[in-house]
């Protein structure tokens, strides 16, 4: 809220709907074979890594709204048990974690944060399995958001130039 994402705190049902939307967009990227991060002609990050980063950003936003520290590693066991899972299985698990996060909230607690932590943990395992640098993609989306939301911000400090080797600079990403 304080950083311009939205004017006021969102209702839990709206938050969950937005999560589901981002997860469905990630699945569409898979179906369209958009597995790599690309940048549209307008500079928008696109592809599976971007959509997964959007899910993580929404998670961080909800943790911030409720002043809860994320614990993404609450899944027990190693990522080896997830090795042979399909993208469809992963998408189902992401959606199911959201379903249980809002299901029958306890007293005045709006979300079951254990289930959101499970989703966050699954995102990290998913990113490891599909070789997605989650933090890099979150940063790229952050830079893009600053450029779009605050065009007066000195964009040359974010976009950089092609001679730079900084992987976070939008100028160094493949155009679609």
C-alpha cells in the first residue's frame, strides 16, 4: 500500500483471485512454450519466470499487509521427491495451497499462513527444478514497475546499456 501497489489493503478473496490469475498465467506460458524470460517491445517482462515471480511478489505483498514474516521452507523433505512432477501437477499444487490458505480461517486470522508458506516453499523448489532465478526475476519486474509507475525516475540507472554485464538490467534481456 505504502509503495503504490494499491490504494488500500485488499480483501482476502480478491488477493486469492489475483494469486490464481498469476498462477494461471504461468500455466499459459508453459502451454505456449514461453519457458524463458523475454522482454516485450514495450519493455514488459514476459514468460514463465516472470509469472512465477509475480506469484512470489503477491505473496510478499500479503505477508507485508499482515505483517507476517515468510517461512518458505516449511516443506519437509528434499526437492528430490518433486523431480518427476509435471507442470500441471505443480500448477495444481499452487492452486490447492491457495484454496486451503483461505479455507475456514481460524477466529480472526484471515489466512492460514502455513499454507501460504507451503506455496512459497513450492515456488522455490519449482524454480530450482526449472532453473528459474526467482530473485533475479523479482528484481526485473521491480525495475519494470518503477519505469512504468514512476516514469520520472532516472531510468538510465535501471535499464543500463548493452555494454553492461549486469544480468538484472532490462537492456540485457532478450527481446520478444
